[in-house]
């Protein structure tokens, strides 16, 4: 015959799991990693955003044909 598990035991297991897993996943900001300070994480996050913005602008320039110089004249215009 199976031994019944009380609701109290189930609740204890759930609380222990929540206490163990929640701080690991939710305690840090999205750009923090282990072994780096908050300033380093923020700097890395800003760098990634800046590079993504530059690449997006480069794609827009390529789409609008603004990435190559015009060859309409051979004279330099000041």
C-alpha cells in the first residue's frame, strides 16, 4: 500500500525549492554576470546596444544605397 504524503510535506518541499531557485534567477539585473561588477555589466550592456545600433544604421544605409559614394562627377565639390 502506498504511503500518503501530507500536504504539509509538499508545502515544505515547494518552499525550499522556491528559496533555493528564486534568488539564483531573479536576484541580479539582466546584464550582471558572476565575477563582474555592476559597472562592468552595465558597460558591456551599453556596448552591445551601441554595436547593435551601428549595425542597424549600416543596414539602413545599404538598403537606401547611401553606403557608397556617388560617381556622378569626377570633379571634387567643396
